[in-house]
C-alpha cells in the first residue's frame, strides 16, 4: 500500500488544483471551520488555526480565506527563509497572511510575524495537522499567543463529503465514473481525502493501462490491490 | 477608521478626479457630503451595533457623489460584497433621508494602499515643540520604519480601569499607578522594572501607564516600544548607516517604556546602545519603565553593570494568578463585553485555564465567539467542546480495541460479545454503537471495521451505522450514550 501511495503522490501533474470557494465542498465535518472563515474579520484574536488530518481540506479553506481577505499565502518553510526585516516588510505589505503547514515555520519567525500583524490590526491564519496547544512550542510567548486564539478542527470526511471529494477528483481528471461507483467506493475505502486521492489516481492508471471502464469491478480490483487485508466483494 | 475622504494619491484615483474635473465639487459641497456620511454612519451604528459597525464600516471610506450616485470604498473585496449585499439598501435609505438627490449607492474596492504620510504614521499627535520626535521614522527607511510608530502605540483597550487587581499583581499595579501620577521621577523609583511570567499583565500595565500619562497631559512625550522593536530599529539604522535618526528618536522623550527587555540580552551591539540610551535618559531625570519575564538578577546574558542599573530603581513582580483573580478577571471581561456567561462556565474556565491571563481571556473570547457564530447557548459542555484542544493533553488516535473495551464496559457486557455471533439485542445494540464509533473516530474502511467485529461483512457495519444514526434522532438516551462514549474516547 505504501509503495502504491508513494507513486501516486508524484502522479499529480495533470490534476489542476482549484482552490475557489465554489469548489469547496461543504459538509458537517468542515462547517464550523468554514463558518470562521466567513466570519472574518470578526475574529476574537489576531490569529486562527485550522487543523485536521492530511487532505481534510485545510489548505483549500485557507486559500478560500486568502482570496477573501486578499492575504499573502505562504508555507511554514517560506517563513524560515525570511529575516525580521523581511517579515516586517511582509506584514506592512500584506497585513493578512495564510501559512500552510504552519508547524514547519520557525518559532521566532512566527512570533515576530504574529506581533507585527497584530500591531497593524492584521490577521494570521495557520493550517496544521494539530492544534497549537499540541505543537510543543518552546518559546513561551508564542505558545501563549497561539493558545489564546481559536483552533478549529476539521474532522475526517463523512460519507457525503467523501463522495463529493471523489466526484471532484474524477472531474479534475476528466474521468467518467459509472453509476454506483461512488457509493461503492465510499463504503469500502479508507475514509480520508488522501486515500481518495490515491484511489482515484490508481483507478485512472489502471483504467488507462488495461483499457477498462471505471466500474465496480475495476474498483474492486484496485481496492483489493491497495489493501493488504482481504477485501470482501 | 477615518471618515475623511482619501487623498487621491494613486493613479486610479487621479484618473477619476480628472473625469470629475468638469463638475468639481466645491469645498462646501464636500463638507456637506461628509456631514451626511457622518449621520448615515451614526444611524447605522445605532441600528446594527458598535461591533458590527466597526467590522463592516470601520474601514469603509466616503468617495464622491456624482449624478445622484454615492461612491463608497471598501478595503477588501469581501467587505465590499458584504456591505453591498447586507447593508446596501439601508445605507441608501438613510442617505436619502438626509439628501433627496441621492439615487444610488455603490461600494467599490479601494485602489492598493498608498504609503502613509508621516503624520498618519504617528498615533500620538505630533508635538510641535519636538519635531525630532514627531517624525523620526521616515528617515529610518521604509522597511522597518514605515507604519512602525502605529505599531508601538499601545492598544486602547489596556487601561488601569480594566486592569483587574488581586493579590498576585497588586504591588506592580500600585507601582505603575504611582509612575502615572507622579510629577517628576524619583531616583529611587527609576527605572520601574516590572517582571513576571508570560501573559500575566505586564504589557497591560505598561499600556495603562502610557494612556494615563497622555490623559493627564497630552503633551507628555511617552515612547513605548518592545525590546524586539528596539533591536530591529537599531539593526536597521546600522544597516542603513542612519544611527543619527535612531538616537534622535529617544533624545526628546519624557518617558521611555521598553517591553520584554529580556529580548535585548545577548545581542551585544544593541545591548550597548540600549545601555547608552538608558543612561543618558536617567541622567536627564527622565522616567524609564521596563518589563521582563525575569528579575534583573536573572538576566544572565546581560553585563553586570547593566543588570545592576536595571535593578537600581523599583522592582515590582507579578505572581502567577490565583483562582480568585482568574475568576474576577473573567467576570469583569464578560461584563465589559455585555455577554451573559453563566457563572458555572466562568468557574470552569478559571479552574481549567490556569496557565496565564492571556490564555484565560483568549479562552473566554473563543467560547463567546463560538456561541455567537453558531448561535448556541454558552454552557460548560460547549466550553469543553470549543476548548478541547487546550483541555486535552493530545489528540490520541482512537483504536478499535479501545472503542470495543470502552463500549462493552459502558454497557456492562463481555468484551468477547463485540465479535460474537450473538444477535440478542442486549449485545447487538452495544456492538452497533461500537461499529458506529469506529466509523466516526477512525479512518478504517468499513470492510476493515467489519473484520474486527467477528469478521462481519461491511454491509453489516453500514447497517449498524445507519441504525445508530436513526436512533440518535429518535432515542435521546442513545444519543447521550454515544456522545458520552465519544468524549471519553477522545479523552
């Protein structure tokens, strides 16, 4: 399974990433997070963190906010490359910053950026796999600032969302899935967006190499191949 | 926040002005229009409340009136759309009530911001007698200088009036008040050095001193900045070979306040410059207020001569908060926000969030904001839910084994029943609950879950999930069981 996944993550070249609000699939799993994004700029603190398992949609939601707030979008590693002067320049220019994979950002850089943005009345949106309270932050000032700001969970996808994600992934690859395939997959696959991504890539490849339709039988074959455990059919 | 029209500094705006040049609005007309906008704003504020008004109209600016159309400028697309959609009609109606010529209101996006003019940068009104203080920053160069004075102007909300005094902070509070009320610095109280842990109210006291001094005499030149900012400005001055402007900034202050002074430690050149600034101000009998996480004697990266100078005035500490202080802070904040929060919730927060005041206030804000967002009543359970990231040690990965154990002990059945073929209701229902929880709390596929429950088919799992979902709606006790088990498992 691990091997198949490794290949799959590289195999994303033809999937165009669409980050608009219209493409964001709403569900009970992410409704609260979406509510906070739409509530901006009425946030109770200068920062807000969205957290959840990989592929839960935190990047997408962060991009939706960035578009609304006209925020600069960066990753934690980008922050590592900036010195204090560059951070000050960023805060003055953008006033609103979205940092994806925020745990990769150096603590001091994040601390400076938080302060600079707060002082300018700006906002910082962070996305991570865990809430800041569980980041093991060594800089007490940063830890207490982030702990004092909202951390909103995005839950693993429910059936409805998983189905929508699969539909979107098929559409992104311009694939046509036979009727019933989505329901079939949802009730048999590992229930995460990352798994959905891997699964659709595998289906795509298998359909292409074997010249087959994407139907239940192909799904059964691929699911069987992806899992080490026997899958009942 | 200003209600004044924008200056027409950008290319876009200039081109508009050219278009309108033929029907140049006269000074008089402009003033009238601003007056009308002011009245519209007053009504809006009354109608939608201060908070919503600030959120949506705080940065909206008045443009012009042309052919019966009022143009407003919003800072972002989002605000533009929101204001247009939710308040457009109201703005028009209010405007028509003060000016019948208005037929239409249009909200546009402001052109990209132009660099602020120096006199906007300074939050403190420029002091005529000290031009060197009023406008030092632009000379320091744009990277750090621009807008930085705004940065350092204390936020309005931290005053003595909203500082909640209790045993742990009463001494520091009294010392701070004293500084704010004295006519001239007393050597034995200069500097005032406030120390205490993160988030206990040092910055609050510093800001409160700033506001009190300015209130007493608006001409008092009080410079407040963080040590971080001192170092940044100094490094920038060195880089741009402009240390003259840097020194100028401090020369004419009456009171200098440096927050989190420990950040200067270990940065030798900055430390020397700080020491120099410090000494020359003390010599001129100017008051200095410092804050730090540690007492002077524990600033190990600092030279000895400096450590002893910092501790030579009045040293006041703030201790960790007590339950009583935390509770009274929460009561005072809830009251100030005019939000009814049940006493049980405040007690719960005061009990659970005992790290520091910043996190305590943050927790209250989160709970209140959450309540507003989803329109839910504030209860202890809700607070627990909202703050679960703080209250829980770590998000543990819940396993099927744990679920089976917890559920079987909850319903008082044998663990083996989870995978037994028995279909009696007394065991089948708990098994279904466990399957439901396994689906909710793990990412395992349904066939994998089925396998763990005595090699059952994935359709059995699907049936169990559907059954519990139905029962949760029709049977309150099942809904409660599931919630309780879920909370226990997530720990």
